[in-house]
C-alpha cells in the first residue's frame, strides 16, 4: 500500500501516485485531494522504500506504522503532546525496539508521527506491503504442510 504513497521534497504532506506521464508523475494530495504533475527534477520518495535504522537490521516504515497503529488503535497520535526530545525518544522506543539513537534524529521521529497522522486522516490503516502479506501467507502455508 505504501509504495504508491509519496513524499515530495519541498512540499508538505503526502501524495498518492495517480498516473505516470512523460517525464512526470501525476499525484494527488492525500489531505486536499488536489491533483498536479510532479516533474523529474523534484525529489520523490515512496514511503514503501523508507526504512528506520535499528541496532540490528533496518525496519521498513510500514512495520513502524503497523506498530503505531496497534499501540494507538489506528487513531491519530497527538503530535503536540510529543514535542520534547525525551518524549520523542520514548514514543519511538515504544513502537520500535532497538532503534538507533545516533542515526534516527528527532526530526525523523516528528516526520513519522506527521506521516502516520496524515495516513490515518486519509483513511489508510493497512500499512503492510503486498510482498509482506504474500510472504506471511506463504509461511502459513508452509506451516500447514508440516
């Protein structure tokens, strides 16, 4: 699901990929629903390609969103209540074990909270990627065979 949700450098919010054009993407703002072209010179990042640093291996952003959704019952997080560095560290520690305190900055945690709230506001609560779902279904089928 998060593969088609985009972050565009220099623009606030998140965007849904609608279509491809020649040397551009057509995107839709998740909050306003307004569509516009994004050109190849703009830095565009799919949320499905982002992962968070931990002390062992990196964790996909979709898993972090899943953990936040479980902890907060798929409801928005009060970002104003989580503003100090200690509160931000406590928040990310509660949803992601072994997060790397040296490489995950306070602004990264704020962005995670902001993106999560935008997705919840847009009615997106299924954060698992299709590859993850297919892998878990394959694992379940393997267990049944044994």
